C-alpha cells in the first residue's frame, strides 16, 4: 500500500512545530529557544556533530522523552491533546533496524505491517531489492539487507510523517539512490520527512543545525 496525493492531502498551517524548546543533558545545554514550523511536502535534515542533540530532539518529537521545556505542536495543537492522532500518522525507523532475526523478511513485514496484503509485502520486498530473500531467516542476511527489510515499510504504511534516523547506514549505492527517490516521492505527495544522516541528499532540504545554544534553521541544497 503506497501513499496517494489524496491520502497525504496538505492541511492549512504547519504540520509539526516546536516552540521555545530547551533541552540539557549532564548539565550541558543541547539547545534552547529552538522553534520551527515544518510543513507537508518538506524534507528536514537534522544536522550537527555527535552529541549536539539530534537524538534528543527526535525522542522529544516522538514523545519518548519528557526531559525538556517548551512545546511540540501537531497541526498547531499541543501534542498532549493530539498524541494519538499524531502517532497514527507517524512512521519511525530508528538507527537500529528493528526487525526480528529469527523471522524471514516476509514474516517480519507481516508482523510490522499487519494491514498489508501478501502481494503488497512481496512487491515492497522487490522494490528494496530483496526478491529471492523473502523466506531467508533475517539472521542470515547482511546488515544492508536487514536494513532493506525495515525500509520496505516505506512502501507499505501510508503514514504522513516519516522520522528516519540514519536510514542510509549500510546501504549500497543503488539502495541509496532508490531510498532518495522514495523520500522525494513522499514529500511530493505532501508528506513530511525528518531525518538524520551524514549523506548529502541530492535534493533541496530544510536543514536544522544543532550544536550550540543558537540552533540554525536554513534552506540548503
């Protein structure tokens, strides 16, 4: 099941916002006075050196951390009021692939995407280059192939907001090009993509640079 323009129809106003976010760790300020408005159709790259707060910001956005001050808004409403609606529109792929190595790629996707048909799952595995590996136990796959199993979810779950933590890790050149195109397609269909990556995307992105008490949001190519 893939996204359609109708499924990802844009709403008025920003899709995801932060207002005066403040976060510290081990008595060190990671960011403060951090505000942003991200819209459907946008690709946002969180940038900055290790330890600059990228993972902390992701945890805050996902509702996995309460160690911050400020507000996170979904469609201009406080996240505390719309957490359920937000999570229904969220697809998160973490730095770890998040699959069970005792299951095959097909079994993993049946478990992760129960709403998808068998045909859709097979088609998704084909799109990520895993044709012929559908019934191979995941512990026998390479690191790149295991990540491709997780990335197959991008073709199966029609979620409007993607949060991707280092999605290009262990992916070969052909896989990188394919993933880039999928990200671009999602944005063109009105979706919002927030990702961390050291990979330079060959597309215009909004870049949020962390690493000082004055975080910078800018347009980048």
